[in-house]
């Protein structure tokens, strides 16, 4: 999903948050499955950021807000969890 959102932003569309949206998914059955899922998600996000890296230099919402947030926030959370 991050790749689709980044593509839409690069194409000049606006993306809005919808708090009434519903999504259905399958949950991992155990902690090992959860860790594998989180790793896949993190790797996928990094791939999407790499694919759209030119946006850092173009500016706009994607380059100045979205991509830096994607790179900083998960790492800050992971560092916080590692410390505690």
C-alpha cells in the first residue's frame, strides 16, 4: 500500500485519511508469525522508499513529510523498544 500512496502523491493527487475505512486481514497465529509479518512490512516500506527516492529532492508532501517520516518514525520506535 505505501507504494500506491507514494505513486499517487508523485502524480499530483492528494491523499486523505479516512477514519471510517474498514480493512480485513488475517492475523498471525503466534509471535514468530507476527515478527515475520512485521519484517516483511518493514522491508516492503524500505523498497517503496527506495523506488520513490527521487521525491526527496523534488520536495512536496511526499519528499518533505511522508518519506522522512517513514524513515525516522519506525526506527525511533524500534530504538525505544530495544532500550526498554
